[in-house]
C-alpha cells in the first residue's frame, strides 16, 4: 500500500531517441508514463512524474514558466511532452516536475552518474577525448542533491501540489 508513486522512469538519451530508437522513446516516455498514471489513479495514490524542460523549443531567451505552452521540436522532446499530456488525461491530480541537465551523484548508482551531462563532459576531459556538444540549445544544469531536497519537500506537502506542474531546476 504505497503512499506515493515517484515516476523517474524515462529514456533520456536524446541522440539515441533521435536515431536508433524512436519507437522506444515513445513507448517509455509517453506510454510508460500513461500506464503509471492509470495505476496511480486506479488506486488513488498521489503521483509525481519527473519530466523535462525539453518540452519547450527554447526560443524564449527569458526561460519558461510552468504555464507556458510546450512546443517540442524533435522526437525525444515530443515523447516527453506526450508523456505529460497522457498523464494529465489519465490522472488530473498527478504532479509533473520538469527538470534539466542533471549532474552530481552517484545518487542512483555509478551507471546513473555516467549519464549526467556535466559528468559526461568531466569524464571525457579526464580521458582527453573530444567532445561533441550541441551549440544551439540552452539548459539549466540541476544538481541532483538540490532536486532531491525539493522533491522531499514536495512529497511532504503533496496535497498542496496536486494537479500542478513545477519547474525544479
């Protein structure tokens, strides 16, 4: 009898989602999220879903608020946006948390630490490997410890946030 569901499941490798596995991105980020929302609603359990700032096109240099209209511009971004939309359709009281460019750790184990954007850069630099980084997008690096603390506070006051979208970056 869980008191809350935290859905952190996601396919987060943007390059892979755009090339190798476009279908997997939708199955995991959209349909998987929808299934979690259905289960949470069926059992009346609060749901917190971790999403991404990649639901926006990043044309607004001033940043975005939770009330701004998403405009996904590629397959991965669309999969994250559809996940949010399907969650809201299935369970209107679910809480959607958008975050960005996680770094720090290894909070969730060594494998997780290796996929953080900042950690990838540091590791490649340590090995003197060349970096391939996009230069037409903006991000707000988010320290995992800060995100974790914010999620703890959200969980302790979950009723105050039901049905909301939060930006935790």
